[in-house]
C-alpha cells in the first residue's frame, strides 16, 4: 500500500514539474527607444516607457513573455518623423524596429489607443536621425519606422519565433 502512495506522490510531482515547464518563460530585455518627436510605449496595455526628446534614447529593463504585446503611440511635430527601438537580451539585439516584424493599426478608441483592433497593416520604414541616436546608445543597428498617420500606432508581438 505504501508503494502505491509513493507512486501517486511521484506522479503528482512530475505533473507539477510539467506544469511549471509550460509557464511562459520570462525574458529580461533591456529596451532602448526614442521617437521623433514623442512616444508612449505600452506593455500589454500599460504604459511603461515614454519620451519627448529624440536626441536622447531612453532605456528600461522590461520582462517579456510569449504573447506579450508592445504598442507604441508616436507623435510627430514637424520635419522628420520616426520611431526606433532596440531590445537586447544578454547584450545581444533581440527585438528591433524593422519593417517586417512591426505592424501599424488604427485604434477604435484613441483614449484606449493600446487596444489593438482585429486588422493591422505593415508599418513603413522612415528616415530620421533618431535611428542613429538609438543605435549609438544600444551599440547595434535598427531601422526607423512609422505608421500611417500622426499620431502613428505601432505594434510588436512577442511570438514563438522570438522565444525559440
Ligand atoms: Ca519631427
């Protein structure tokens, strides 16, 4: 009888271990960002970074998981316009602004601009010196991107591809 209990106990432990293994892994990512001219960056709907000076890149350590959604509200106030971001993990570039993995969208409610509607479209590459500012601070390269309007709304999802 004691053996049965032991087996049940061990199976329970195994199940716990498997469950723990399925928890989305948390990745510590140091994010460098700046926008010409100002931005707010939200992680899953909560603003975690913002800046108003494109000549200085901001940096912050964010803990990201599979399925997390980064949304950015970018505002321009004339001349060049663009947003640049480099997220590094263990000092290597991990998520970086580019035309391929970032999208743009039009929020249904501008007061809840971080809520992404069903339809998103590809963002466009922009030309603004803010890219060099962020690249210099992070020590690696990135593209400068923009959406369709002003403000522009940008989106990056942490996908399976990022985690593997
Ligand atoms: Ca500008």
